[in-house]
C-alpha cells in the first residue's frame, strides 16, 4: 500500500516537471487537444490556438510541435484519412495537463491570499 502512494507521488512530481519543461507553444497545443471530446485534426487544433491567441499559426509551427508532443508520449497521433492526422491526449498527456492546471490553481490561490494581506 505504501509503495502505491509513493508511486503516485512520484508520478505527480514527474507530471509537474514535464509540464514545466514544455514551452508555451506546446502547453497551448496540449490544452487545445484536451479541449476536444474526440480526437481533433491538426486544423481543428490550429483553430483553437489561433482563436485564443489572436495570432496566425503557420503549419511550419503547428505540426512540428504536435509531432514533438506525440514523440514525448503526451499525444497519440492517428489518421482520420490519407491526408488528415488526428491527435488525442494519452494517459500521460492528460496527467501532465492536469498537473499544469493544478499548478495554475496553486498560483491563483496564493495570489488571492497575498492580495488579502495588503
């Protein structure tokens, strides 16, 4: 029983470290893929990140970063058809995304607490 707890704690730590090591582009892409109920195409992911950032995302920026996330085991890359890839969070990718959300929640809570002291 204790080893399961240690293993869980280690996995949480590793997920947080993986989140911190991602650059902003890859964090945005991971979050965009996670926003879909089904595996989105690259163009669907591009639509989300362009809408949220207000900036154009060329294919030369989008696809290499999606591929890096897949190579890192955070996304599963499949094919909708011969020309269109689809992307889905892996279990590890979901864990890393949740670790990032947890981190942001901690920062927000700390910021609110600090504001109350002023």
